[in-house]
């Protein structure tokens, strides 16, 4: 299995290439913005270092959010284009799922509440069972309900929103990591273990866009 994995969901622009069951090339840069300008040259560099071309890739993977609206769209567009051009499958994984997988690699097969900070003190969060399967849908909102869910499930916390969840009522839950961008090596391993569904990756948007369409003005008279 030769895999190309792309993460542009948050502040990192990252590309991972795996052959067999292990990552061979990992490239990650913290850039904040400008993913579209950096991504394709990074892909070319990684493929060259691996001695591969896009045509050699058997599967593509991309993080689909939550995260930066523009960054998510850049990564998904790239992977969907590669999949269409090569006829190879593409999968999408949420940033929260990758954070939860990273926590399980440290803490073992335990429930995980993965959380990222949102606006106004809200969080993006999701509860995962000890086997990695979703125990609840991903959501966006005040931290307190997610804190209650974490305590009820005896879950550990993971992700940059962990302290917000802990402060909202889950102070007793261990925080395994406070990362913002997904761990690229964990993402690659999770992508290798995830079977394609046949559906193209789609953005995971958990909140409405900040900008609303302009209200229609008065009708023009002829």
C-alpha cells in the first residue's frame, strides 16, 4: 500500500507518504496561512524523496476538519483531483479522530474526548470509544456538555481545546496532549488502517460561516 496523506486543516501544511505499513516520508511546516501556495511544491518534494510519482500512489487521504475553512478546502480539492486523475480511492478523516488516535497510542484503548478551541470560548469536540469508533457525533458549542460527556464516559482529553473542556467540568479527566494540528505520523497510520467507502472526501463543517449573504435590495425600476 502506497499512501499519500495531506493535512491542511489547521496551522500546519503537511504531507506524508507511506509504503507498506509504515510512513517513509513526513513533511510538515507550520505556516498558518498560504496552504495553497506551499502544498503542491511540498507534495512534489515528498514524492521525489520517496522516489515515487502520483501515479504510484494507491490511496489518498486528507483531513476534512474541523479547522480552517480555506485550508480544509485546499487539501480536499487536491486529494479529490489526484483521485479523479489516477482512478485511485481517497478517504477523509477528521482532525478530531486523528487527535483521539494519538491519545490512544499514549494512553491505550480508552475513551477519548478530542477537542479544539472554537470562537467565543466554544469548542469543536467529539467523544470516541476505546476502540476508536465514534461514541457521539462531532459538534460545536459550549464546553460544559462535552465535559459532562467526558466524565460520564471516563474519557481522557486530547487536543488544543482540552483545557477549555477541563475548566468546564472535566477537571478530573487526564489530558493526554494539547496539540492543535494533527500528528502527521498518526494520521498516516490511521489512514492506512481505514478502508475507503467509495465516497469522495467532504468538508466537515460544524458551524455556520461567519459571513452571511447580503439581504436583497429594493427592486430596480425599469
